[in-house]
C-alpha cells in the first residue's frame, strides 16, 4: 500500500531542506532532494543555520514517523509474502491434482 505525504508535511520538509541550503536530504517517502546551494553571505547563512536548528525537532519527528511507517510496511510485506507462499503451495497442489486426473483419465 502506498502512503503519501500530506501537503502540509511536505511543505514543512521542503522548507527545512531549503533552510539547510539545498543539501541532499532523504525525506519520508524515500525521495532524495538535492540542488546546488548558492553561496549566501555569512550573515544570511547564520540566520539560515539558526532556522535550521529550529527545524531540527520537526525533522527528527518526521524521521521517527518515517521509521514507524517503514516498520508497518515491513510487517505488511511479510504478511503478503506469507500469503504468496500459501497461494503458490495451493497452485502446486492443484497442478499436481490436474496432472493426476489427466493421467487417470
């Protein structure tokens, strides 16, 4: 099942990315954002650094959310894998029965 970022969360993460100077950041949906940051003045950069530090708790929260989503997805994949194995066993059983019936009949 595909989970999408809501628009507000995406905007907050994009803003944090821009505040970090456009450096590559892995976001919750697994996409990597990257760009060549321009060389801002040191005063501007200091303001950006302070803003980025303010965004750190939000980014940590987003990473924890993403880790939780990954855990849920891993569980779902495991369950689907088990269903697939059971279905494959059913297919092989039915195929064996068809071959036996064809040989008899």
